[in-house]
């Protein structure tokens, strides 16, 4: 006979506004096997938990149902409380009467009825629960950081400085990310590279960090504490140990007209190249798609001129296996592609550029040595129009969200332009100015007042070329929706920040969730902003949503602390909700017939073969056996098992059938 | 006459649809109270017996919902669920149960609105089909006996 306790939470008014909690508690108390029932304003509060613990002790409860919010929120809270009162935590279940009931239905008897039945379901389930002990697994104290932008760099350095090993994987030939492309940063106007490059060098020289550039993650297996990752190091066609980074090859390469990605197409690079002068590592790679040797089969000028004979034309991709205990995703963002803006003429007119291109124009190491010059003819523009929200906050373009960084960098661009071209006139078309952040509003004010930027509140409808000028047609909504027409020399579009190309595939490789815009999803928007739904995998920076540098760095340090906390344990505790093959006394041994269908569907290779031998040592039966360390508890094997020999703790056939029967037979 | 209020059970995975339904709640999007959720680790865990048990116990309709293809927390569980659904459809036809009584869908953790739509659409569809009453007639044992007899 069960002695179950039911605790119904009001959650302030979140539940009690639409559900009659007292009635739910009263009716639940009459259920068979329920020994005690109560309702309380906040079950998760200290007094609420104390009430739960006292009731367990006083009424000698052998099962607990807490009817409150989602178990994804507070299941650990109540399970811990049960454990503290001496009840096995896995004898505690939660009925979700908030997210799945009180918040989605109006106040009515029907809503209370539903809450009652949700409680009944869990009461029946908990009767079939088993006391379980958590599983301990060892932790590999190495972190994998995917992405070498400012967020990845910060996370890697923080983890490495805690004394743990870090492997950093960067897709491009150099670390640095978008921040290395920026000229100066808001709101202080300090030089981006000056603050970033020392950190890039620190990563390369840190004894705890192994850096793989020009590499991508191929596959991820395993689980928290014990991931097995395959990294593909793409061939650089170079022996990195021999190369001294002298750069002779890059000057002699006959291919010189390849659009430079780092300069956003505003400059050119050779086929063997270092992306930018401060690159880390400062050693070249051969771009095989554009290299004359790989296209035509002859050239090899770089090999001839290389003083250390470091060029390797026949080098193949290398697969490196990394064992790690945690993964930090720091893959950053991208900006919206130009084909989104036919009305703005991006891609059609050379002098319509995006914000990142403007950064390169303003950068002292950029294609114009920091002079603001028009891409078309190299003239210094006298009038620039900046268009904020180019794509952002525009459901018609499929991007409802605010890209967050554009208001600030547009103000910065206007300022930089004015500082470099004193007689120039900057215009900014904007929807709203969003300058929340330390010293941000003051910065925008400075752009308007000191640097005389003309802010026009309204949107740009079209841009076209006429007599060598770009005609920008828009509207000034603060002047009674008056049409505005500006003859500009150059237009800069603050294009929306979007998820990186391939982020969806990476999310699927690493097994994390992502949102409708392909940004990686955090486990909880407020309380678990750097965690993902997959234990042991964390988020840093703009791969989660558009973020500025301080935010990315803060998130990266947050993720690093989570990793360090994980690595501070010798053993990790894992939920014991895993599959198990039934065992019985000889001569039956098990209802498993040894078909091993389970083995073929297990995504974790967790099904092993167990041989049962007779006294003479002869194998008489071969049964399936679940490896506790590998099983993640998905239950696919359970559904497939023909003889129902495998079951899963926490979601066993008995539990599920009890739930169904309780739910439908009211 | 009182309007028919169908009993619908939703079998959902913990990682995508359960979280999606949580988001529906957090966003205060309203939907029909006819649907009650039972949580599973993965749609891969949901076998025929579970669905049949629901019909046997008087469900008028069932929703099975998990992660979108390729998004499964366990890599492949939802693919197994999808394959099983294709096989189950034939079984349902064979057993004389309208296939529309089971709605199979993908709802991610970010799709709070979609979950409300899935629920409301299913409720509307089941109201259209009407109550499911003949479960006792086609109890698995009866079927087995009849089939067994005809094979001889």
C-alpha cells in the first residue's frame, strides 16, 4: 500500500488564478494510496520545501507528487528536498499544472478538472516508481571551444587559466573572428585590433591551449564529461613546423586577384595567403580552389621560393580525435546577404556597402589604409547615408528581431567618418535608436551633437544611381511623413546580424537545439543563458543571438565558469533514468532472446553482449546488457524490443500504462 | 445535446515538444483543455502498445510529437518514431481505426505557437470524426481469435 503525498502549488497567483488549488488538493487527497495532501502559495520557497520535508517525515511518505510548474524548471529542487528528508529522489514526480494547464486555459471548472487529472496521472505513475541511485562517471578535464572569435578566445583563456586543458577549433586560417575586422569599437573608440591581438597571441602561446585552425568539427559522440569529438584539420598544403611565416610565398604567388574575404571583397589576396597581417597563427594556407597548381597542374612558385621547403601540395586532411568533458560553442554570427536588398542596390552599385565593409574602409590596416574612399572610384565621399535596420525588425524580410549592435555601430561609423572627413556630412536613417548599455546613449548623443550627424527618423524606400550620385529616397516621420531625397556619394547598410552559415548543421552534429532563426537555443532565457539543453555543452557570444563585444565576452566568461565548475568534480553524477534488461533466475535468465535489434538502433553503442555460461564454461545464452555509462535513456530500444525484455527507469511500460489509464479513466 | 468533448492524449518528447508546450504556457497562448500531455524521453520510446493502450482506455485521439528531423536530442529517435508511424498506419487501417485519430507532428522547443495550433487543430479534427467507441469490439484479443480462426 502506497503512502503518497500530494503538494499543490499556487505559484502566487500563476496557478490559483485559473485553477482551484484547494479543490485539487482535496480531491487528490481522496485518491487511493494518497496519505497526505496540501496546497501552498509557493511550494518552491523555503517554507514550502520545509512543509514537504516535514510531511515526508511525519506521514512516512513513500512517494511525492508536486503539482506546480514544469518539471524542466523545478524537478531537481523537489527531488533534492525529498532526498534531504530521507526519501529517494526518484520517488518524487511533478505534475505540470502551470505551463500545461493554468497558463493555457481560462478560469473554469474544466481547467481545475484538468489539473486534477494531471495530478492523478502522476500519483499513479509514482506508485510504480523505483528508488534509484544516481550514476557516477569520470570527467575528462579538457574543454573543446568551437570558434576562435572574441567569445571563443575569452572562454578558452578563462578555462585554461583555471588550469584545465582546452582545444580550440577555428574554421578559418586565423583566429580573431569578426572583431579582428573592426576598426574601432563603441563606445570608447578604442582600436579593435589593439585590444584583441594580444589575446589572440595569448591563446596561441598558452601551455594549456591546443589550437586547430582551418579545422571543423566532424562528429560529436558521448555525453557530459566524456565527449568524443572528431575534428577535421583541413589541409593547409603546408608543413607548419617548417614554415617560419616569412611570407615570401605570398608575395611571389602569381594569383593576385582573388577577392579578400577578410576585407569583405574590398581588396585582393593571393592563392597562398595569410588572412591579415596580425593573423594567429601567422602562417599561410593555400586556397586550393584558386591555386594555379591545383587548377592547371603546374606553377609551384611558392614551393620554389620557400626557404624552408615547407610547402606540401600532396598534404591530405587530417582527422584528430579529441576527448573532452565539455564543449563551448562560440561560432559567432554573420551579416545578412546582399541579395536581400534589391531596392537598396546592394551588389549592383559599388558604393552601397555594408557595415563590415565600412569597418574595413575605416581600418588603418584596411584596403585604403584607413582613408574613407568610395569603392567605385577611390574618391572621398562628401555625403554618406547610413541606413539602420537594413533587414532587422522587418518581418517582410523574415527577421523580426532587433540585431542590437547596429544602432551603436552606425553612430560609430558616422563619427569615424566625420573624424576622417571633416567637411563630410553623415546622414542616418533610423527606426528607433536603441542605445541601452553603459555609456551607449552618451555615445549616440556625441555623434549627433558633437559630430553633427543628421539623424532622420524614417525608412529608406529605394536607392538608385543618377549622374554618379546615389539618390536615397526616404521619409522623415518626425516632419509629418515628409519625403526626403538625399544625393549621397556612398551608402552604408547596417545589415541584420544573422546566424552563421552552417549553424544548423553544427547544432545537429553537436546535438543542441536552435531557434527559428538558426541561432543556438539556451536552456533557459533568464536563468540558464549560457547552458544548452544538452548537458555539458555551453554557449558563448553571438552564436546565440546578436551580441556586442562586452556581452559576448561576459557570456564567454560565464560559459567558462560553468565548464570550470563541471571540471571541479572528480566524478559526475548522472540521472539513472536509463534502460535495463530484465534478469530472472535460471533456467530462464531473461526474457531477452538475444536478437540484438536493440543494438542496431542504439545511438550510443550502449548495448553489449553478455554471455551466460554453464558449469563447464560453455555459452548457453547470449543476452543484451546495457552499459550504464553509455546509455542516455532515450528508450528507443525499449520500443523496439520484441519480448519487452528491455525497460527504462522513469518511463517504464508499467509507469506509462498507469499514466494512460489514470488519464483516461476519470 | 451537450457538445462532444474528445479525450486526447499527447505523447511528447522531453526535449522538443514538452519544452515547446512549456513555452506555449510561458507565452500565455490559450488552447483547448481536451489535450493532456504524457512526457517521454524521446518519441523513439513510444511503441505501438502505448498508442493501443490509449485507444483501449477510451482515447478519442492521440498526438505524437517530437523534435524535427535531425534535431533529435538522441540523434535518431524521432526517425524511428516516424518509421514506426508509417507501419502503424497500416495497422490502424487494418483494425478499422481512422488514421486521423493519431496526429503526428514535429514541434521544437521554440515553437510555442505551433503547439497551440497542433492541439487546436487536432481537437477540431477529432470533433469532426466523432467519439471513438468501438474499442472494445476490436480489442486485440478478439481480433487475434478471429484472424486465428480464419487462418485454419
